[in-house]
C-alpha cells in the first residue's frame, strides 16, 4: 500500500460477507481474517479505519411487509468478533451514510475503527449510485479497496466511490494485491506444464474460462457434472447424468479447439454412478461413456483419479476451480479428495498451485489442506472473471 496513513481516516472496503448460524455467530471467518493485515497496517501507521462491507443479499429475502430484514443482515453481528480479533474496540454505526455516520467518522481518532452498516441496505449500492458513493467518500481522507470477492461488481462502495479520491489517495489493500499477483502469475508467467482442473455442474458457467485455458494451459482436467456434456459430445452414453443439451455442440467445439491448440483435455475414464441423487442411493463404478439408463454420474472413478493425479504430479503450475463430484455427500467425495491430495503433493514438490472457486476452496479447507497449496483465493466469481481475462471494475477504479 503506497499511502502514508498517519493522521488520516481510511475508508476501507472489506469483504465481511461471512456465513452466520441461527444465533448470528460466524461459522467461517476466512474473509475477515484475510482483511486483518490491511486494517492493522492502517492502525499501526497512525491512521483510523472506517470499514464498509455488504452481508448477504438482503434485497432478495425481504420481510412479509416488503422491508429489509435488518436483524438478520446487520453488520452489528460482527462487532464482537472484530473487537477480539483486532484487540481494540470497534464503533458501530447503525447507518451506512447519514448524520450519525458523519458524527462518528468526525470523532474517530488515530488507531480507532468505525464499522458502517451493511452497504446493501442502501438502494444506491448495487446501482453504483454517485450520490451514495460521494457521501461515503466524504467520511474519509483516503480509500482502500481490499474486497477482492466483490471486485467484479460495479457497486458504489467497490467502484464508484474511487472516483471521489485523487490517484494518490486510493490504493489496494494487501489482500487485493495478493489476489491479483497470484492470478497474474498463472496468467502471465506460469511454470510449465500448466494444468487447469475445472469442475462444477455446468459447462455454461465456465465457457469463457475454458476458451481462455485452451490458449493458455498444457492440460485441462474436467470433472464434475460438466464432464458429462463433453462425454455426450463424444457420443457417450451418460444415463441420467447432468447434461446441458443445448451445450453439447459447444462442448464438441471446445474439444476440437483443444486438439488444434495442442492442449490435452482430459475427461474421466470412469465414474462413480448412483440410481438417485442421494447419499443412500445404490452405487456402482462404470466407464464414463457407458452409464446405463436410470443411473447418473456423481463422482470421478478410481481410474480417473489415478490418471488425473499423474498429470497433476508432472505439473509446475496448477489452477483448480470446481469439485470433481458431489463432494458434499461423503459417498461421492473421494474424487475431489484425491485431487486435493494430488495438488497438495505436487505443491510440496515445488509446483505453484492456485485454488479458486467456492466449492474447491471448501474442499481443501474441509480436508485441512489450505496450508498445503500455494494460494487459496477468497473470491469465487471475481477470480473466475479475472482468469477469463475480464477487467474487474473494482480493480480498474484504482488502477485507472
């Protein structure tokens, strides 16, 4: 961060969109922990921090009378945790902007923290409203964007607000810098071979990423539900597996593009199949091209796991986005677990590994392997768009 924070109030966009249980207790503090180094740096260097974030999607789950459920989505739930994590008191404003926020911001002294109410309680947040952004900016001297998870959104607090600060008074926080640096390492200076492991349910969610990777990667491993659309494009019998019928032709085109680009695109040789989408369903293992009617592929099979692990072991750069099966069900988690272990093992032998995307991140955490890979991204959608080659609005707002 290239700003002298001494005696300055820093407006910091963080990503505190953390999961809460029914008692409004934090069940996964990863995003908050990721923001702490930036906040501490500001305080340690004589500044004060005005924190702003969204929490959940309050506009999508309204009360019966059409109002926002403020009790459920208020950032006040996080005050106690933040106070303990930073070992200092945190002042909370029940407003995001307004007279109360202005008074509390004015009273803020070096070393102190003010947390503003949920930015999405304001209708101008998601529309990138200039007046709302101007009122946020007026609270502080400098602006720091450390919310990579929302950098792909052109919202008021992530993008528009930067317009009200001169170039030397706005910067990225440490988390944003780290996310961008690690993504650029994969995109611009990867060690070879570069292997991308792409999973998840739908081809349609990963079209742009796959097109980019066909140009960039040496190997692309495809698992999860999306594999069956590719298998159908090859003429395979996929039973009741998830197949996007309107994307079969596209999958065929991507297979051709990969061949023309000399990119090895690997599909699972075999699959663990079930006669129902259920943990208790009957199971079997068959070649992925030969799934009988009434059965569906829910995980990659043992031969696929071995083949994929061999490719991963020989890689110098690894990108993983998406699980290999329905890993939330223990009966269909082995494929994803095997991939996680293979990535961790390759990393221990010198490969650079980047894990991005909610489900693959959840998998490495579930297996306690987050510290065994090179970098775990905090932003699913943002990382996906960055890897696709898109310019993120929250990044462009700082870089110009």
